[in-house]
């Protein structure tokens, strides 16, 4: 009974902290004429070659620590043009210089078309007044990989199999997701349908440990977005 009461107290405390946070609209800061902070750039897909147009972008400041309370302040908003370009301007207040941080986020994209659309927060480090910051950001489209893992029964104690799908960023771009790493063993299922980046290069690294001998195999592959491709990995190479 006491354990249940303690758990309820923790949950209630977290709820109170979160509910104490307040949101403010400071979009008037976009009307600044001096000491303005500017963010310019573009939002693209397909390895930085195809623009994402009419995408809403928002800059927010907050001073909320982990599981704490504070303020979330909306500073500026805009939409990308037909070429994926955007421009944001706003004034940073004194208290925003002293604490908290700024984040640039974009509205939710179609999860059926883009990969990990929930990863849409771009931290704005070392931003201050009367400065200009350039951000070019790539959002990978989604493809599917029907992965078959062969001879997993031989991944016994002392052996290991790991895959790393890396999505190299286009030059000069940040990116919403850079890859994924997974380990496999004798109890893993043989077939897996994975969501991966489409229309851009993928570097696949396969790490094996066989009888104490470690090896790394590297494959450079590309898959068309919106399609499902078959791929197999044999633990015995």
C-alpha cells in the first residue's frame, strides 16, 4: 500500500511540475529593427537536393530543466518557400540571454513518407543578439528493408553480430536522423522489416565476432524511398 502511495505521489509531483510550466507568445519580437537575431537556411530532403516547401518553422525559447517548471516562449515563425528557403528574425530578451535555450522546430510531416518525423527539434547553440545563423537541414524520406539474417543459431556465447546503418549528412547540412545500430543473437527473429533512409546513400557496417576474431564488413547502398527491398546478412559471411 505504501509503495502504491509513493508511486502515486511521484506521478502527481511530475504532473504538478509540468503543469506549472507556462507558454507565452512573443511573436512581436519579429518586428525588431535593431539588435535582431537572424536565422536563414533551407529545409531539404533526398540528400539535400529536393526542397520541402510550405513547411512551418517555429523558434521557441524555454528555461525548463528536466522534470522542472518554467516558461516556453514562442519567438518567431515562418514557412519555407518553393525552394525550401526560410528566413527568421527576432529579438532576444535579457532573461533569454542569461538562461534557457532556443530550439528551431518544424511541423509534423507525413510519417508514411518521411523517416522519424518526431525528430524535429534543432537546438540553436551559442545564439545571441545581433547575429546571423545559417541552418541547412535535411530530412530523409522513408524506405523499407526486408532484412533476412542467416545462421543466427551460430551466434552463441563468445560470438556476436551487430549492424550499423549510417546515413551520412549532405555536406553543409544537419540532419534529423543519422542512423541506427542493432545487435542480433541466436534468439533474434530471422526476418525483420526495417524503416531506413531512402533516396540517399547508406553506409552499412556489419560487425562480427567469430571464435574471438572480430571483423567489420562495410557496404555502401541506396534504396528508393517508398519501396521495400530485400537484403540478407549471413553470420558466416
